[in-house]
């Protein structure tokens, strides 16, 4: 009898653990980032979006790679978070108020001192 109870409990815990595992998705978003300061700003801002597990921005390609939990956020919310940090995100234009607060070198068409 004790063996059956223990086996039942173990089975329940295994099934519960499998169901509790989160799935993740990955999205690549084209941004208007120009330098390492842009990278820092975008990564910091998007990291606070609920469901985002990891974000990495490649300044050379201007592509942000985001790993996220699709049960907690969506690609549109992630793009909006990038926009709200002052940068374009695919077809979503940067939030004007946030863009106006960026350093001059981080604005579209500008050349940054940290870029060679």
C-alpha cells in the first residue's frame, strides 16, 4: 500500500513538473540603434517587459534577438517596449517623447563617437 502511494505521488510530481515548464519563443526585431549606448538602453528597457527572458542587440546589424515566454507577452508588446525606449522596432516608429530624450548621437542618421 505504501509503495502504491509513493508511486502515485512521484507520478503526480513528474506530470506536474512537465506541465509547469515554460515554453519560449525567439523573435528578431530590426531597430534604429546606432551605438553601444543604444544597445544598453534598449536591452535595459526591454528586459523589464514581463515574459522577456533574454535580449541581445547586435549594433552592427541593428537586430535585437529576444527570447520570451509567449504565454506572458507578445511580439507586438516587445516592439512597443523598444519603441517606448526611443527606437524604431520593425515597422513601429519610435515614441516621439522618448526619442527626443535620447543623446544626439543615438538619433537616426547620427554618427556616434564609439563607432569607428
